[in-house]
């Protein structure tokens, strides 16, 4: 693992567009689509290929798979970790908000199998089970891909003291998941451009282990893929992997793969 990033923000901030830019820049990514809204990825990165089942994954280029169920997401992460580990450079989950809800339903379904009513509402134990399952999945996900990205909606917690703009996750996950990530960015639109908050300011949670300052970019110059490339390259060097940038490494691997295919 080189770097893990959480990108959260309000609807329409451009989180899925950011994913498309990342896929286009790195050229090697697996996008796990939980919410079924990855059309911007295909628009920004025309080379992205949609696959229907884990058996169709190839470990090459940019692939998008839609998995609305928590158990399916967990299985595909384990499958990729065992068969394609190191072949995808970037891993993406879009979005963690829907996945946390799916994890709660998954925990509740286990109880239904042993005699609980089908219309029963989730209880405290269900939320604890979902918390543990999602925590384990995120750790596995981070260890499977050199660069891991998760997106999330944001939620206002008016009953709390600042910071009260948090990722829209269940319970303690609002604090635990950002703690697991190297970078936590809040993405918003403002003044005709994009603003990336990389440090906690005012009421919004954000962080950067590189010490990045908040970033404001005009709309026509915004490129989330280039931003993540720069950040991943710095982590790559700081972790002692060498002085070669991550993107140069990816480009070399991609060119080698293409040459083999042409032969």
C-alpha cells in the first residue's frame, strides 16, 4: 500500500467525476460501484470497461463492476487480492455511504436466517456486527491496492460541536474510517471552481499526512487525477520505494502489457 484517500462531499460536488479523472490518469484501476452511478467515470475515462461478474475481471486497464450487496463487495476484494494483487494500481469504492447501509442489511440478514422476522428493524448488535465487518473490509481493501480511494456523502451533525460536517457513515464509522485513511479530502464547488479541503477548518473534517494546504482550482483547470498522482508520488518516495514516480511506473507497466499483446 502506498496511500489511501477518502473523498467526501455534498451531492453534485464531483466525486464520481474525480474517480473518472483518477482512472484516466493512472490507466490501471478497479472501480467497485455500490450505488450504481458511475456514468461520469465512463464519460471522463472512455477506456473504462464495465464487467458484470468477478469472473470477467482481467486485472488490466480500468474495469468497473457494480456490486450493491456487501457480501459481493467483500468477495470481490478477496478475489482480487488472491488473483490480481498488484495488477490494478488503483482501487475505488463508490460509495462508502451505500456500502455501510448494505453492511447493516447484511448483518441483519444473518439474524433472519436463524428465525428473526423479515420486517425486524436493525438493533444495536446488528450495527456492531456491521461496524466490525465494514472495518475489516476497509483494511483488506487498503492492503489490496497500492492506491485506494473511497468516496462518501457528507452529513451535517447539528447536535455536535465543531467539527460537525462528517462523512455520511453509520455511528462510530464517521470517525473510525477517516482515522484509517492517509488523506481525507472534502470536495466542494465554490466560486466557479473546485475546493479541496485537506485540513480540518471551521466545521468540516479533513486531514493530510503530507501536510497539504487547502486547494482551490478554477473549474477549467480542475484535474483530480493529476492531484492524486502528485500525492501518490510523494508518498511513494517518502516510503522509500525509490525516486521513480508512481505514474511513470504505471505507464511502464501499461506499455509493457501493450507490447506483449501486440506481439
